[in-house]
């Protein structure tokens, strides 16, 4: 270990810089270490806890790993740990172990360590990580600065005692607004932990449609993410298909959220129609969030949103308009032909022979003349000629 208390700052910076360059550009043997990702431990004030970590060297060469510990806390709302530089207090100062360990190629060993909980430790959660680094740490301003790659195990220690437990849901919404045109739909809630103990909220999100019919049940914390004290964590849950039920212990459905199906991404018109056809939902929906945490405490919330699949509705309406237009055009043509046919048949049945006026007048004159002649002949026949009458003798 290099002590730099009496060295000029410039020499320290140059030493670290050239050491880093040497490490980066020199050929390093390939190695990988497998350790547990996290451990949950409980203890009492003043108690000494002895534990072991099983570590495995996956590489083909013997490696010396250097041990260090760091406290961490939650920053932001993603749940990612933020490691604190101060190791003089908290759980990091309670962890005692060897400074280094040598692990042979393909070797699996158990690394022992001890946690000494102070007698005056208050009840609640304490958090730190045990790191296995490939290079020894350098002391800078009484603080260890580690170079090279590190692999760590998160330690969650719960010290018994009276602890304030105050938490609950502070927000529950749908991501991207309240109006959607297709699934999947991402919902999120923010869980605040104002107490002194780590909490893991568990529960469901029930989605109900028209008349309160349940159409999906989602696991509200499928990853079993925890919320550290004095922090707020955001959880996202995706509703990706009808009748989805991914609650642990039931039929688990994998999330289908992709870049193509995300409401945040821009997809094509017909791609949206395809997604709407696979999971057709329409109307007003309500999501009910029901959580449990700590000592059987609960927190509830709800959100209302709408799903209007306007792309597929546009196609349906366009198809109906086109169909109605075609039917109206065909009916119009049919009625026109039928009208012409009926008119033609009516004219044919009512047709009459019309005699010209001049012809009728001439015939009437001829008839009158014939009648006149016939009348005169009749009179002559009745009266006789006077000369032909013989006088009486």
C-alpha cells in the first residue's frame, strides 16, 4: 500500500495516471469472478455475525482479489445503489475480513467475514457492499481509491429494535398520458419509504373495463425491488395483452414491451393496426393498485385511461363508407333501368292508331254527299214524275 500523506499532490496525480495507463494498455489475463449479488442479514445490537461468501474464479489463471467495503444509499428513483466514499461509519466500518484472497483457476472457495454490530446501534436498515478488486486500492487523503475491475455483493443488514415504519404510494399514473391507441401500456407508481427499514412492496394491479369486468391482473413488483429508507423508488408495470396474469404463483406472462410496441416510439399506421388486431381493446379502463408492505400495511391507488384504436377504426369506417357508396351506386343504376323498362312497357300497352284530321273530314263530306243523294232518290221514288201519271177516265 502506498502512503502519500507527505507527497506533493502533483506526484500523486501523475502516479495514479501512469498506473492507470499501464493497467489499461498492458495485456491483462482474462478472469471473471462469480459472487452472490445480494445477501439479507438480521442481527441484534452488540451481536457478532459470522458469514461466508461463496466465490468462484471462472478464469484459467490464479488471481489475487483485494477486499474493500463501501456503504451505499438510494439516490434517484431507479433503485440503483450509490456508493458513499466515507467508510468510517455505518455497515462498512462493521465488516471485518482478510485484506485479500487468492483463488486458483476454476476454483470455488468460501470467503469468511465478520459483522460486528455496535451495542448502541439503532434499529433499522444498514447497507454496504463487499468488493473483490483485481488491484490493490490506493490511499488518497485517507480514503481508498480502487483501480481496475471490481465485483461486489450487496449486504442488507436489518438491526432489530423499534423502527418507524412510514411509507405509501405517492403517485400512480399511466406513462404517456391517459389516451392510447394500442397495447402495450406502461403504468408506473412511486413508492415513498420515510421509515428506517428497507421495504419491499408487493401486490397487484387489476385492470377493469366496462361494467367493472376484470380483464388483466399484473404483478406490481415482479422484480421484487426494495425501497431503502428515506427514499422514493419508481416501479413500472406493463400491460401487454388481454387476460394477462403475471402474478407470481399463477400463469406468468413475459412482458412484450419492445421498441416497436412502446407508446413512446413512432410506429407505422399498419403496424399499429396489426397490434390492435392482436389485442383489440377499446373504451374506458381503470387500473387498481393494491400494495402490501412491512407489518401487513397496505396502500392503494387507481388511475383511469382510455384506449381508442383509431387506426383500425379508420379502416373499418372507410370500408363501410366504400361499401355503402357501392351499394347506393348499384341501386341507383338498377332503379334507373327499372324505370326505363316500366315506362317503355306502359307506352307499348297504351299505344292507339290516330287518323289524320284532314282524312277524317274528307270521309265525313263523302258520307254526307252519299246520304244526300240517297235521300233525293228515295223522294223521287215515292212521288214519281207528274208526266207519267195517267188521268182518270
